[in-house]
C-alpha cells in the first residue's frame, strides 16, 4: 500500500496505537534529551573547540548553544502542527525524525576549531531544533488520532513522561559522555534517530484526511518575527550592558521586546481576518482548551527556570561545600536532581490512567498545588541544606508536576476537533516552550539582581582579606554577576577564572584557600539566597494561577464510538492471547 495513502484505524488494527505510542515516545525522548544534553557538556565542548566561553566576546556562543534549540522549537511548533493538519501528521513527524538525525550526525562530526566550530555547532543545533519542533508538534496529535478518549490520558501521560524525563536524563548523559569525548554527546542520538526514522516511515500512517488549505504566509511571518524578537531579547537581557548587571536597558533588547510584542499584536489581528489562520483563535472558545493552555503556560513559567537555578545552587555552592571539585560538579548536579525525574516517572502515567476514568480537573489542580507547596518548602531550606530533605522535596515536586501534566494534556487534546489537533497541539507546545525560555530569563534575572546588590562588596572584602591587592579586588568585584553564575554553571573554579594571573602573585596558602571549596560557596551563599527566595515566590504564584485555571478547565469530551471500553491491561492481555493462539504448538501440523 502506498505510503502516502490515509488508512483507517480499523485497517491498521488494534496494535497500531501501541506502535504510535512507542515511536512518538522515542521521538520525544531523544528530542528532549538533546534540549538539555549540552548544558552539562558545555565546558568540554568549548575546551574541545578551543574557545573560552567566559570571555565577554564569546558570551553569545554560550547563550546560543544553551538557548538556540529552545528558541527554535518555540517558534516553529505551531507552524509544523499546522502543516501536519494540512499534509499529514505522520508525514511531518517522520520528516522531523530525518532532519533531527541528519543534524545529529553533522554535529557529531565537527572537525573545526575556534569561531568556525562555534558557528557550525550553533547552526546545526538550530537545525536540530527544527527537527525537534516537527516531532513535538505532531506527536500529541498522532496519539490523539490513534487512541480512543478513554485511553488518551494514559498515552499522553507516557509521552509526557518521556518529554520531562529526557530533559533530566540529558544532564546525566551529557555529564557522563562529554569528559570521555565531547563528540559523543551528539553521536549518542544517531542510532536512535536512524531507528526512529525508519520505524516511523514503515509503521506510522495518517488516520484522517488531511485538511488541505492555503498556507497562512502573513501569519507565519509575523508570528516568527515577533516571537523570535521577544525570545532573543530575553536571551540577551540577562547579559550585562554597560555599567548594568543585566541588559534590560540595552536599546536593542528594548527594541526586540517592544517591536516583537507589536508584531505579535499585528499577527493576532491578521489571524482574525483570514480563512485558514496559523493560530486558530476560535479554539479559545473551547473552555478546556483555553484554560488548559493557561494552566500549562503558568506551570511552564514556574518550572522552566527551576532546572537552571537548581544546577547553579548545587554546582556553585552545595557540592563544593560537600567535598566535590568544581570540575566534577556538572555531572553530580544532574545525578542529585534525579529524584525529580523519579517523581514524574511515577505519577504521570498513573494520573493519566486515572484522569481517563475520573476526569482531569482534580488531578491537574492538586498537582499544581502540590508543586507550589514544594516551592514554598524550598524557600525555607538553608542554602547548605540536608540532602535527604532536598531530595524529598524534588521527589514531591516531580510527583506534583506529573500529577498535573498528563491530565492537562489529555483535557486539552480531547477538547479539539479532529481536523485541528495538529495546530492545537502546536499552539500548546508554543505556549509551553516560549514559557520555558521566558522562565529562564525571569529566574536568571531575579538571581542576578539578588547577586548584584550584595556580591560586589562581599567579593571585594573577601579578596582583600586574603591578600589580593585592593585595586585588583575592586576590578574583580566590579565584574558582572552573570560571569560568576556562568562560571559556576559551567563547572569552572570561579575565583581561579576571575583572578587569573593574579593568583600566582599571592602566597601559596592564600591562593589555595581562595580557589578551594569553601571560599566562593560561602561568599555567594547570602546574595544567592536572596535572589533564590524571590525566584521561588514567582514560581509559587505561577503554579497557583495554573491551579485555578485547571479547576475551570472542565473538559467536555467529544462523542466517541459506542462500545465496551477495555482497560489497558485487558487490551494488552487480549493482544497477547491472540499472539499465543496464532502460534502453532510444537509438533502440530
């Protein structure tokens, strides 16, 4: 049968939905692993290509390798969801797998050094983000097409587990592979990408007639320009500008924020005037869709920057204070954050199954209330915390997010008509990915603001007390706080990086103390704590707003074919029975 022909679920048989679930779960897993895998691997990558990421002239390379993937996926997912509705979701999804795999190969074979290598990596990371956007935009729609309403929560829950788990597994995988050979950070995705691409091409099919329509070029253009301008401005807003610790006063940043917002307003007006809009604004008339997306947006704002802030907390303060070298902290930060992933792994599938039976409202609402409670508890922890308490809070935070995520996605997707599932899933992914970038900017901004208030005086006093000449201590103290954060984030010894050749002029005992595991962590503990509290309060407010939105996101499921609704266990047992019955016994004719 030709690959391009649409097939019905009846033709594909009862096993097809499990094929769709397993392949899309693999796709989301490797996409989200790659969204975070470079974070821990950045020191080894920059060392391998011969670039100092802490040099002010190289900060752009650092930011774009960190954020480029997220920005691209945020901008493109809704367009690619729309293409899925128009030309076939399985076809667009498979295109994404192929693009993702090709870019992973080209990233892994990087042979250049210096600026050329940095631009090569950034360019192909952006292309990799294009592939990831195809995967993210169409996976939910493929599952919603393949599964009946009474099983979608379970299917989307498992898919969601892969997405969140991947973002944390990427930290550990990057930390393990990069010290061995930084090329392996990108190479590890290639075999899975090749397998997934071939598997998707052979086994995934479109199960509904594509809705052919004219492409909304004005909508695509204004949306891309406006959102890119805003997200790039946020990315550069956390960099210093002139005498300011951050770049929010930079005319280019202000132009990006204001100009981007105006272009997005123009986009919204355009979308109300054309027949086949990129953003189907009529979907917001669906209560479950509008309130569900508001809840998802708030949840993403609350948790998006959390990963970065916890990594800095662990790498810059807690791990060195507990005997870990700065060079080893990136890997151990990923390992020590695994309880959050475990919590999500446990609760997301269970809440998905339960929400299929009892509805999404209570599970999604309680999940965000629990998450807000963990943020509140984190504000009460001392900077030098007890790890069992910290791990418990991370575990409960993961449980809360898992409790929210699966029911929320199922409620949103169940509310959509069949011909709008691609664009609806793309809109949801756009809100989520954009909120992640915004959240990183907000969390970083709040932490930098806290550090900038008290760190310079504490730094100058501490350095002069240990033999650093006053003039040089003042110069180091005047450096932007973001340089200190990036040094800790990248696993460098911050004082060693900041003082440079001056260290060799100090007495050996003073030099050893300044670059040891106690001076820098103790120095930034107080200023960091101030910014941390404000950041967590922001996360608490965002999660509580999301909880209220979840309560009002009452889903009204669309009519499904009547018939007996088997449980997942009954269905899998039935398939196993069919396989057993169809296999001849040994010795039979």
